[in-house]
């Protein structure tokens, strides 16, 4: 073979590579495959640089480059580069989020006192199947299911992937379920609406054998809700024997304790920072 | 010459052995065994207890027939997971109170080292003369026993379900409990600054609470940072109030311009049981002449409380917290059995105390189901 022949081949090949071009669409939906047309001839190398993935492969110039759907799951700007023996050419395109199909739902707080104005904040973040935030406005349906009431619904358009509602807690204690749904996705959170501090805390005493039974009236907040069981009520008795204190949790709505008593005694009651009535009793 | 050196070495060795024996208390022990005085008899008994020779200590008692050996050993060795099971008698002091021809009484202060720090116990011991020696008359206190029975316990228990590793973002946890410091008072002590006050759990769930504080000087620079450590009841049920105390050793209050309080609360699985009654509380002077707040604890539930911890808040006439003191109780709380307690109160504080409030914290050394 004459030495000038390979050099000619290389020159021809370089010319054809220089003429190579790529044609990619400006925008693609996440999770869909893509075909990028090329021209020219010979072998080349194709690079795809995305927000979360980089790939490289050898291709035949002049044919279509097929990019699989799983390579385009993350929304964002992608850069496609085609390199042949004489140089590289590049193009970029956007991958946008697919249809809304997932939700992240944040409800705060998880426990709220009853009748608290704008006390519950519910925020829904709208995502597609591939966890891309869907920036396009989409209707999000919020539902509120009180413990003993009918379901309430409200729809809000998401803005930049976020939709939210604020609401006032119910006047009655108990669990309420707050949900949000978009596409095929729905999420539910539980908010516990709890009674406020005890209101009008009162005790009464009666004699049981040789001891004194001291018990509260049913402990309720100022809205009439029963203060939850387990809430501590502190009884303090001062008599000739000294002072006696007992922290008693409320059980079935009331707190009670039996105490031995010597002579005259004064009994007081408190729950947290709330104080109740005092009793003067005389023992044996 | 060679023999003289050998004799000298043997004599010197013998001398050192004798010196070492005296140094290790051998002479004292021998003197104590003779128990020719009430103090010596009490010291001998306590030294046997210190060496954990409970059998030999028991043999020293004058009234062995009245004292149950196991009960005697339990008094020093602990039982039911009590603090004494994690303690050893480190030192003791004995001094005479009264002596006549046949009877005497001495006072002993026992100093234990325990898992939670030092613990002092003061006991008055009676002795009687038996021939040439004195023997200890151990007090016969029949331990109250609760008849076998079933005590139904149906108080609430709270469990917490936390988010798991594989959960999506946005599967939120439940909120931390709402707790609030309801009072704080900075007190100047001769060698320290002390912060005392109270904290309340305002929430409807139990909270694990810790209170910390940072002292700042006039330029805003940090002087010291401390936490309440064990001078607080960490587990607070809904609406429960606990005193707290934070000690800043080697600091003067004059240097402190600002105090930054920090209360941390975490959700905690807890039970409303056991309920502990604190009865017969009174401020009195103990046998050593110190002011103490004493009383007795009664475990109202059916489970044993291994290590009770008493925390007391003292208020002045304006209702301000002026001191917080605490103390561990050596005995476990068996159901319905009263156990005495006493916590120290500084004399200069005692004269200003108008009222007080006591809470009981407890630690269990065995898992409860």
C-alpha cells in the first residue's frame, strides 16, 4: 500500500465528522425516551450529562441516538455532546417534571389545643413519579375528617409545587385526620386536638374507713372538654403529722387519693400552674 | 562481720513487717476485737461490715436471737435493686453519746460510695456490757410485709412511634412536648452560683426534660455552661412540675450579667404508674444538728421502685423558689411500705423558708413489663 492512501482516508473522515450535527428537542417530559438525530458518517462518542447522571457510549454517525427513559428521570437541564475524530458538537435540552403523582404532606403541629385560630398548618409538596417537584400549577384537594363529624373538602392550586391551607382547630377535643390528594397520590396525617388547661378545678372529701378519700370533680377545660387521662393533679394536705403531697394522674376523668389524717387538715389541689379550691377537714 | 549483716537484715525485715501491720490497721483491729469500750465494739462491728464480713458482724450482736440474719445483712448489702446494692461502706465515724455501767449508746455516721455519688447514714447504736466486753444491741424493726395479693394497675402508658429509616421525606414525626420554665432564681453561694426554679410540662404527653443554662458577663462573653444533671425530675407527665437546680462552681454572681436558659424536651415512652405518696414532711434538725426536710415515701403501686430520688423546692414568703435540694434514698420502695427520707437544707436558707414542695423521681434497675 502506498503511504499517501491512509492519509487521504483520514482527511475524508475528518471532513465528514466536521459536518456532524445533532438535533434534540428543546423539552422532554421526565421518564420518556428520546431520539436525537445525527448526520455524518463513521464512529463517534456520545456523552449525556444530566443533573443526576452522566453517560457515555459509542455511536454510529448518521443514525439516531436513542436515550432511554430511565436516563431522563430527573428534571433539569441536560447537555448532549457528540464527539467525532475531528471535534465535538453539543446541544442542550430541558427535562420537565411529569404529571403530578406523589405528595409530601406536612401538618404542623401534631398536637394542638382546641379552638386555636389558624392553629393547624397543612402544606403539600407536589411531585411526579420520579420525585421531581411539579412546578406547573396543579389542583390539590385537602380533606379534613373530624372524629365525630362530616368530611370537609377544599381545593387549592399549587404554586411552584407547593399548596397549603391553614385552619382553626375544632372546639371539641379528639383526633382529626387531615389529608391531601393529587393525581393517584393521597396522604393522611393525624392531628390530636387536646383539651386546654384544667378550668374550675374542684375537690371534695369523704371518709373511707379511717382514711380520707379526696377526689376531684371531672376535670375539664374552659370549653368543657375532659382533660386527658394521665394529666397530673397534685394534692397537698397539711395536718398535725406534717405535709403530704401526692402527684396523681387523672384516670377516667378524675383524680383521687386516700390519705390518713390526723386532727385538722387543709387540703389543696393544683394541676400544672392551675390551682383549685382548698378544703378544711377534721380527722380522728 | 558477714553474720552481723545477715542478723541486721533479718531484724530490719521483722521491724518492717511489724510496722506494716500497724500501718494497715492491724493493731487497731486487734484493739477493737477486745471491745473494751462501747466505741470499740461499734467500730469493730462496722469494720466487719466495711470488709463485707457480714457473718462475723452478725456474730458481734448481743441480741442475735431477736435479729434475723438475712434482714441484718440486707440493711447494709441492699435488696430489691436498691441503691445499697450498688454501694460500699467507705468510711465511718463513731462517737459516744452515753455510757453507764451496763448500757451505752454511740452515734455512727456511715459514709457510702454509691453509683450515684456519696451517701451518708447516721445511726444511733445501743450497746450492752457482757463481762469485760461490749456488744451491740441491734434494733429489732420487723419489716412490714404486704400479704400476697394482686394489685390491679390501670394507669395510662404512653408509647412513641418514631419515623422509620425507609420513610419518605415529609412523613413527619410527632412534635416535641411543650415545656416551660415557670421560675428561675440566681443565688450567690460562698463558692458558687446556683440557679434554681421550676419547669412544667404543658403538653398532654410525657416529656423527657433537661434544663441547661449559660452565664454571660457584661461583654456578652460566656462564663460557664452547665445543666441540671440529676437535680431535676427528668420524666414529666402532662402538667407535672419539677424543681431544678444548676450549680456553677467557682464562680461569683457579681460577674454574671445575663443568664441564658435552655430547656430541652423529648418525647418519651412513660407510664403514669407508680404513684408515690410523700407524707409527714417537715423541716427539722437531725441528730448532727443540721436542718433537714424529712418525711416518708409510700409506694402506692404494686411494683417495686428500686432507687427513689427525692427533690425538694423551697419557697420564700413571696412564693419565690429560694433553694432546691435532693437526695437518693438507700432503700427500695416496696408496695405500700413507708420508707423514711431526709434531704439537707442549708441553715442560712432554712430561716427564710416559708413553704416547700417535694417530688419523687425514680429509677428502675430492672426492666418493668
